[in-house]
């Protein structure tokens, strides 16, 4: 491992030399065109052989929205956890654009040193040189590039950025534009879902892409194709890690709205806050984290949708009290946030519950399989390879309580699938290394007993909820 770090440091030192001709003010806000060029430069340079750049759609004014994937086999479904970095959903909150580029450069540089890349490395002059202290993250960055699919989406609102405006070019706040489980603030009252307080089902209105803003539709459609394990979305206006629910039922009063995976979300948010030099010591937010609705409820946000629709554990990171800080602040912001970024990405991938759901006889993936963690009771699905990854937490902590960062905990997981006998396993999860487990599912006998029939009924119900 030491030799690997030494190699990685040598690679980073190489970046410094290549950029020596650049002026010291290398941190800057790139224009949309320069941002696109920077992604191309990463793809052709330090990320060559382990990346793809994809346009996921266009903004109202025709600006392409691009995602850089870094992984061993970009563009394909893989048996790996995945993590996405979203920036600039609010146009006047641009820090994430530059943090994400910097992050991609560090990850690819580290992965090159780790021998993942197959082609030679040319460092383009447009990309900035490493900051002091980046070397502490080389090993983690290399691990992520090798063992996860990483997605870098620096701008979700290029038109808003160009106009220095929060909303998109049609004046719509894109973090209010997503299908919402309650749909009370962005829909007419006739479309409001009627729910009783005892109705615990979680479902969403139709995607209705034709009525969404093009930027939302692009990210929504892309998200459905990838089913990312975890994500960070960078905003500005505070310093805090904010987790679902953002929305709450029937009332605009600010109070805690607990989602089924509350404990796992808190662990993810805490990892970020603790990795940041001051966020965890916030005076405004205990531990530097907050439930979204407890801070202020909002409807139509991305993170609630991600959790319900694609099983993505998405956390909103407010990176700076002041919006649109001067470019001279970007180096400081990177140095402050890189620790939290790597900590959260690690918790959601390396620390996750991972494994496969397979047919015991054929060892093939099972369609419509669902997994449920005891105490969470909100199912999630394996991918087309039968692989799943899910950040989990021990469920005994009270809401708002402390979660020990390194103490192993027990989790009971049940796999169900239509036509198969349910399979329950209890495993110990090491928060630093996660756990791997394989469900080998046995088909229900045609003349099976009542228990098997009940399993099949439960599987049908879980599959229905996943499709909702
Ligand atoms: Zn924002």
C-alpha cells in the first residue's frame, strides 16, 4: 500500500509540474463552454481508459448537460456500488461545479497511479494542480475508482449559472420540480394525494416528463437508467448536510419528517460533517446535519425523489454560507469539503450492504426481486446482474441520536421475489468495510405449503411497491 501511495504522489507531483506555467489563480469559475472542455480534457487525459462523457439532455437554452463516468467499464451495468456528484442545480450556487471537476481529477490521478488506466496519461493544462493535503485522499480515491461506478455531473442548471440566477431560464426552481410523494405545493389541490395519517405507503405521481423542466427530465431519466447507490448534491447558503425527507404531509410547519432509512441517512450525513473541519461543530445544526423538513420543508426536491424512485441515498450538501463566493475562495472550499466528500462516498460504497440475489438452481439474477432491511421496511431492488448495494445503519439509535462511526452492527435482510421462497439473513456490518452476502433463492413448489404462498404474496407486494 505504501508503494501505491508513493506512486500516486509521484503522479500528483507530475500534475504540478505540467501546470507550472499557469498563473497562481488557477481556481476559477469556468464558463459552461469551459466546463464542457474540462470534462473532455479529463476524459482524454487523466481519466482516459476508465471514463465516458455522456450528454444526458439539454437545458431550456440548448446547453448540453454532461455526466462524466469513471469506472473500470463505463456505460455498463456493473456489480459495484455507485456514487454520483451533482452540482449547480441552483444556478447562483456554482461552487459544486469546480469541486466536482477537482474531485474527478484527483480520482483519476489516483486511479492511474493504481494501475487502473490502460492508456498513457497526459495532463491537460486547463485542469488545476493538487492542493496541499490532497495526498491524504489518494488511497481512498483509487479504491473508489476501482470498486465503484462514479458519476460527475457538475451542472444541473447551466442556464441559471450563465444568468447568475437560482432558477432555470423559465424561472422554475429545479429543486421544486420533481415528482413529490405529497405533491402539495407544486400541484393544484385537485391533484393532491389524499392520504390518511396511518397510510404508510410511499409512492410517487407519474414522472410526467413532458410537464417537467428539461433539466429535471434529463436528470430524472438518467437516474432511472443508473440507479445510483448514493449521491451528494452541492448547494450554497449554509454549511450543513441535509437528508430526507425534505417534504412532509399536510403542513408547512418545520418539523422532523423521518424517512424509513433515517438512521442510514444520518450516518451518511454525519460522515460528511465529521470529515469537514467545522461543519460538525455547527452552532446552527447539531452535528452539522439536519433533516430537511426540520430545517424547512420543501416539496418537489430531488433527494426525496431519488430515495423513493431509484433507491438512491442522496444527501444535499450546503457548502458555504454565502452564495456564489469569490473564485479566490474555491481552494479553501475544496480543502474544507474534500474530507466529507470522500467520507460520504466511502460510507455509501465500501461501507454498504452489498451482494447478489440469484436463483439457487440457475445462479441467474431474478427479475423483480426486492430486499428489505428489518426496521426499515422500505424495499430496494437489485440491478439487472442481481447485484445490490445499500448504505445501512443499526436501527436502535433514537431519532437524532449519535451513531457510532466504527462500531459494527447487526442487520437483518430479507430477499423476496415472485415465485420464490423468501430468504432472511442476519449479518454483521463493519461500517468501514460493509458486508457481502448472497441470496440463493429457491422456487416455491406448485403445491407448496401456506408459508411459501405467503412468501410469494409478500414478494408480489414488495415488487408492486418497487414499481410504484
Ligand atoms: Zn440551492
